[in-house]
C-alpha cells in the first residue's frame, strides 16, 4: 500500500513536470508505464529521444520515475528556477451564492469565542504546492518526494486534487511576482514531519539492526571477559594468583575500552543524517469564496477569514498559529484573537472557556 502511494506521487510529479516543459504525456494513472513526446530541449536534458517511455520501473531507454534510479538527478535541471515561474490558473469555478452562515457553522466548532459571518466575496486565492526531496542516510538510505500544499493566505495545509486534470484551467507562464518565503518555512516543517512519518519503518529497521549488532558485540566481549576466571583458577600459589588477578584486571579494562570503541563505531555507522531540499513550487490560482468573520474573545474583537474551496466543494480548515496544524475545532487567544488548536491552547494555560 505504501509503495502504491509513493508510485502514484512519483507518477503525478513526473507527468506534471514533463507537461509543464511542453511534453505530451500518455500515462494512465496507476499504470506502470506510458509514453511521452518531449520537446527537443527537454529530451536533450534527460538524455532520451523525443519519443520516450515513462515508467515506474527502471528502464534503460526512457524516464524512470523510480527512486532507486538517478531519476532525481536527471530531472534536477528541469526544476532550475521553477519555484518562481511554474503556475496554473483556473479561470472559472462554481461558487456558493447562498448565505454561508450555516456552511461555516457545520464546518467549524468555535470553543471559546463568539463568531458571526460578516460578509462573503469571490476572490482569487493562491496555493503553493511545494515539492521536497527527503533523504535519510544511515547504514542504508531512504528517499522520497514530499508534497505539501498550503493556502498562501491562511497558511493552512490543503489536500487539493490534481488541478491540471481539471477542466477550465491552463498553465500560466507569466504569473505575478512570487513571494513564497512564508509558505516555504511552514511547508518545510510539514515536509519534515511527513518524512519522519513515512520513514518510520526505515528508522525502525535501522534501530533493529543497531540493537542486533550491539547484542552481538556485547556477547562477544562478555565471552572474552569470562576467560579471566579460568586463568585465575589455573594459577597455583598466592603470588601467581595475584599476578593472574592483575593481568585479568588489565584484560578487563582493555576489553571494556575495546567494547566502548566498537560500540561508538557502531553508533556512528547507524546514525541517521537527514536532508530536505526544495525541488520546486507549483503555484495554483483558484477562484474561491472568502468568508469574513467577526470574532469576539472576551473584550477583544478581530476579523478572520475562512475559505470555501470549489475544488474541494467544502470549507478549508484554519491553521493553528502555534504549531501550524490544520483545525476545524478552534480556540482563540486572548488579546490578538489568533486561532489555535485545542492542544496548543491548553498548553498555554487555555484561559477560561468564556467567550
């Protein structure tokens, strides 16, 4: 199941990247292999013919979207500068025209504030789909492509469908200026967490190997230490026994130091070094319904905005201003009236539940 999910992400990523560079890609979702007709410059960059295979398996004469190959290294030139230029714009979408009060009330649970809908308006909202290459290197290696999609205004992580496959949209080769610093920081934190979660089996496997090899070392050196008892028993006379005891003590210290040295080498061998690098950012511009809320927390009042997303046909969550997690159950802070998750609210003392 995990491999199926990874293969699907790799397929979608490769298809989107090649399509952006002008390729015609015929690769049904979920199929192991497809065909692509590449422009001359893209074919030259990838070292393939203009008509080439695209595959989830290693293939010698095509593009292999497979992390066991040099796939990431081969496509890196295609990603150069992509974060500031790659954009997709959806021209039109159905937006709810009815009063959104009930829709908001069904989606959100306001724990400690009075919230009312002030107004709603159609607007174009920008989303940043960040692609990261995650690498964990130890006695073995683990790699993955991590995708994180954020609403550039709210900072909330959104599970958007594949936008390029939807009707009514097109690639925008001359988008407005890109300001991705804020979403990059949050996306990086989210990507690291996703990488740790996905790499849990790999990390567990490395720990199992470490514990196995430690046990072998300990058993081996314990066996060496046991030999001193046989030497002592074999040594006749008091003086000989003292000499044997001294030799055994020296031997014990030497064996213990050697065990510590070998254990340090083992720990270094199985230490995990992590690397996360941004491969590019796809900017998506969607028509959305922005719903402005008046939020009262005790005597403080603030305006907050939530979004109804036509691609999801649902309300988007808010982002906790403390930990960044997506939330529909929302507690607001005193003073600045910032949305937080229940855990962060409780960790900071929570305050009274009174609005």
